[in-house]
């Protein structure tokens, strides 16, 4: 007998959430199904209008698309148009209390993109650009997905088949339901209530603020660099300032983030020293989004799978890269293998677990960066090495590339960890951190 | 470079890599065009012009050989490069990443297959033409027509058997395929005899002129010279007021030079074939007799 969990011509997939994960899933599921001569019916449920300004049209993040994701998407044939990218980034500047250092892209290209997830900051000034989430959703639609702007409010099992409800009405009984709901809404309840053991990811609160000033001031003060801060501010693990059109996105990650954290950050001596003095700047848009810091243990069951932020994602960086990896891993499993719990366990779970394991290395690396915040001597020696590497064209730039990969999300934490171990100064800190 | 652009901008004519370089990255065009060229003994030839979204430079990554061609920006082009090591690491994690690259390579191979088939076909066509005297004459006349505008034209060859000039190929209305001219007869016959190329305007005034079906005005007549003798002529004529020039005459003389080589080769070949056929026939007969 044919496996009832294998998708056939005409099988229906409901994708709940049309953020990056939902769109990546749909794009790849449709592409791969076509490759093996199957037609799938994919419906994406997404009530948010990504062309709207401010938090209501936005999936709230720093909007940095990592070098790895930019390049991988290009190889996939998804090139980010100039109408979408706010600014191409070719470097980082890392600040601590004891100085700062500049790290350029190894290839001297603009390899990182900054985007807006929605229509832009509240009351956006100047000409807006396309929204990243909208761009991906449109791509999914052009591959053949149907976008339905409904919010799903309940899913029930009926003979091991998921049944979707919206506004109290039964709307679809698909062969597969994909939860790409992120962590920023209460939709996790829907999947918790299905009773197969899903529990929402553990989260911390982060802060994002958009500061507006003239676009010439942005270029002058921020250039094509992301500015990264490892400063001893209470509750702040690290912060980034990401230049876009006429705005700079301030993104603060940490433990006890509150509304006031942004003001404390902007009042910090080091931060103040790089902000325009004569230009006026204004905080235009702010939010306190949740961030996934620990993945759920059970992210799937028969005909149900959760991915992206609602599942496992990379710790503190490259969440969009993880949305691509996990959305695609779910699509591959569903199309090439099947949609039973066993199929997901065998094909999807190894990818899911790899991210979880890698985050453990990430935790150690972030503990090291914490050490950098306070150790003056350590800072000085690191700055010296990096500066020398950056000035010497022939240098191997080992430390620069470790830092570059750490902050751009270019490499697995595991690989960065391995490379960093070659540096005696890191080795000593690792030992210290592990003892703690 | 504009704020929202990714990659690196290459100016018009700037090289991205050169044939023979070592290849450690592949490229994806974000905007503009890139020309791929290859060195040949008779100069560089363009093998492809690529545009936005297309991948290039991937071959050296997969076969680990030096760059097989040169890539240069045709106009201003913006290009994203992808490091080999990072790419292979990513492919190792997700082998389906090569689907798109395979698709683009397959498309390229398919196009090459088509071009190769076309090339082979035209080579075979040319070979077939050049062993047949009549077809060689038609081919030469077609080519001549491309260079020199004329209303009528013909190639006539002297037949030893008929002791006359016979038409081998012609276009326009002036030439009757049955026309036969003895050596010295008409303009063509005279040119064959003297071996001098002629440009004659106001041809009706020329006493050698034998009126045909059209009122022609200007005539070019060039002998086709063999190693020892003249064995034919190329004629071209115009009805209109637009007269031939001395440049036209020189051009036709040039064409006639090449024509003579090609036609002699074709004649030799058919003679050879006749001889070979005869030998074969004798051999067969001997075989039958034996
Ligand atoms: C402060 C902060 C900064 C960040 N910065 C970056 C960064 O710079 N770069 C980076 O790569 N990543 C960053 N991230 C991570 C990134 O935001 C996420 O990894 C990414 O948004 C995950 O995409 P997703 O599609 O899984 O979820 P989301 O983007 O949250 O999308 C979920 C979608 O599901 C929809 N949805 C929810 N419930 C329902 C329902 N019931 N019915 C229908 N639709 C529903 C929502 O409307 C939403 O559109 C950051 C995160 C935070 C918190």
C-alpha cells in the first residue's frame, strides 16, 4: 500500500505565517515538487500587510541579512534588488570601552544587506523601499503559492489530519500544516493546544529603535559599516547600530531590556561620541520584540511541523539565515520524503538539532565577548592584532576573520570556536569561562 | 555605487578574471552584462554574454582547472562573488544548493550542443558544396551578390566539349540559362579571350553587346583565371542609372581570384571521382571476369 504520508499531486499544504520562514518553505516546496513532476497546492495564511509603516507592518528585527545568506540566496537564484536593500554593508566597527577597531569584508565587496522587514519606520520620511518580507512572499506567490490574509486561530486534529479554523469557521483540512509563526505573537498557543507536546521557545526581550537624521549624516557618520558595541551597560549583552536610508536601526540584545534601555544606550559615552553632534536626531519608532533563545523539544508531529523562530534558530544572530535553512529543510523533507512524525524525525530533526548544538558553542563565545567588555589589556591586545591585520594586505587576517564570522553569522559557532582556539588569548579566556 | 547595491562594481571593459588564472570563487551578476571570451589563434572570440542573475566562473570550482575563459564587464556591471571554501561548506550541509547551478550549467551545455550541431551541419554543407562545380558557382555568386549590389549576375565556364561559354549559375532576368557564347563572342567571350576585367557603362553603345531581355545600363565582367588559362567569367549588371564604380570592379576581381581556386578544386575533385569510379568499375569487371 502506498504510504499515506507521502505528498501526491494535488496535495494541500497550509503555511501559517508568511514571514521569511513561511515564504522560504513555500518557495522551496513548490520548486522541488516541480522538479519531481508534482503539483502541490500551497496556501500561506498571513494577515500582516508588510507595506504598512511602523510595527504593524513589520516583523521587527535589525534587518541585517548576513553575508552567508546574501551569497547563498544568490546561488539559489534569489538576488536582492537595489529597490529592497537599504544599504550594502562592507565592514564592521567594533567598539568597547577601550577603543574601537575596523574589520572589512574579506572580499572588499558589499556582501551584507540591510533591509526593512515591513514598510519602514513609523511615519517613514523620504522614499520608502520594498519590504523584505513582502519581497519573499511575492516570490512564493510567483512560484505558485496562494496568499490568504486570514489569521488562523485554531488547529484541531481530525483522524490525524490537521483542521484549520479562522474566525470560528473551519477553513481547510490540509495534508500538512506548517507553523512558521515566529515568537512575536500568542499563536504558539494554537500548537500547544494540539496536544502533541509542542511548547513555545524560551525567549528574551530585545529592543529596537529607529533613529532618523539626514541621509548625508548617515553616510558621514556610519558609512557602509555596522557599528557593534560591547559595552558594560546594565542588562545589555551587545548592541548594534545599522545604517539604512535616512535612519539608523539601533538593536539591543540582553537580559533585562526595558523601554529605557535605548535611552541609556544612547547616553553612553562611547555611543555619544560617534553620533552626530551638530545634526539633530530623533527616535522615531521603537519596539521590544521577543527573541528565541532556546528551541522547543518537540517541533513536529504527523502532518504538522514548526520551523523558523517558532522552532530552532541561531542564537543572537542570522535568524533570517536560520529561517532559510529550516524552511528549506522542512520543504525538502515534505516533498522528497513525507509528512509523518517519523519522516520529520529522520530528515528534519538532524538539521534542527545541529542548530541547537551549535548554539551551545555560541553561548561560550558570547561569554568570551562578555569578558572583552571589561578586560582592558585583552581589548588592547585584540585591537592591536586586528589593526595590524587590516593594514597588511598580505596578512592572513586570522583574528579579523574570526571576529567577522562571529558577528556576521557567516560560520557555524562551532567552526569559529575551533579557529579561535588557535589564539592563546582566546584559549585562556575559554578556560576561564568554562571554569565559571 | 548606490546605497542599496550589493557586490562590487566593475567598469566597462574591466576584467573579472582572465583565462589561465586560478579560480577560487564563482560569481553572480547583480546588474549589467559580462562578456566571456576565449583566446584563439585568430583572435579572441566571445563565447557568451551574460546578464543579471546569471552565474559564471563555477567551472574552475568544480573541475579545479585554471579559468577556461576570460570574463570582463561589457558595460558597468555589479557582481557578487562567492568564495569556494564557504560555498563547498554550505553545499556539504545542503547538497540541494547545487540544483540551481546544475540547471544553469545544463542550460549552457544544451546551448553548446545546439551550436555544435549547427556548426557541424554547416561544415558538412560547405564540404558538399565544394566538391560540386555547379554548387560552388552558385555559392560564389551568392557571396558576390552580398558584396556588390546588382540586378543580374552570372558565372560562365568554358566547356572544352562544347567549345563555348556556358552558364553555371545566374540571378536576375538578363541571363538565359541556355546562352552559349563562343570565345570572342559578346562581351563575356571577349573578356575570356583577352583576360582583362572590364567595367562598361552605357553598355548599349558597346558594339560587342548582345541585347538580352532587360535594358541594362552598366556591366562588370571579370575573367576567372586558372593556372594556365582563363576558364570562365563572372558578369554583373545593373538596369538602373546607378552605375558600377572602379571599386566594384576591383572587388569583383578579388572575388574572381578566390572563385578560380574554389572552382578548380571542385573540377579536380569531380575529375578525380570520375577516375576513381572508372578504376572501381575496372576492378569490379576484372573481378567478374576472374
Ligand atoms: C531584536 C531582534 C533583532 C533581530 N535582528 C536580526 C537581524 O538583524 N538579522 C537576522 O537575520 N535576524 C534577526 N533577528 C531574528 C529574525 O527576526 C527572526 O529570526 C525572523 O524574523 C524569523 O522569521 P519567521 O518567519 O520564523 O518569524 P516572523 O518573522 O516572526 O514571522 C512570523 C509570521 O507569522 C505570522 N503569524 C503569526 N501568527 C499567525 C496566525 N495565527 N495566523 C497567520 N499568521 C500568523 C506573523 O504575522 C508573522 O508575519 C532579530 C530578532 C530580534 C528579536
